C-alpha cells in the first residue's frame, strides 16, 4: 500500500474532484494549506501599495491506494494537473505499513478496498 500526497492549485480543486470520481481511488482527505516553492512568492498591486505575497493557497490531498495501482494513478494525476506553469504543485508517495477500517476491523489491502 502507498500513500499518495498531492499539493495543487486551489482553483483546480473542483475539476480535480470530478477527475478523481473515475479513478481507482476509494477515498481521500483534503486540506486547505499554504506554501511556497522555488519562486518564493510574488508581488501584487493593491490600492496604494505593492504587497509581497509569499505563501500561496493550495489544496493537499492524501489517499491510500494499492501498490499495483500506483503508477497509473500518479501518472494520471500528473497529466491532469500539469499546466506547464510554475506552481502546478507536487506529488509524493510514502510507504504504508497497514490500514485498519475502524467500522469492520478489516486491515491491510482489505482495509482500503
């Protein structure tokens, strides 16, 4: 099992949710987050002042998937979210030792099917 973490532009959230409906994902957790990348912010013009914006609003998705579905899932996400512009986001993958579905007690692969 793997945990896939995706951080992406907030304005892509609704479209990304629709994309995920047809994927092999069985569930996910989403959080609003802020962060910066190599661009370390930008400047915005506000009435009477220029503001330095360092942290950008993003969405962070975490999902646990079966290892055999990993490559297809990650490449699909990358293809969907990629615009070729700075701040498209990041995807990373972590190993998961075990998952237990609290309601039924199912664990391992059965805990996420």
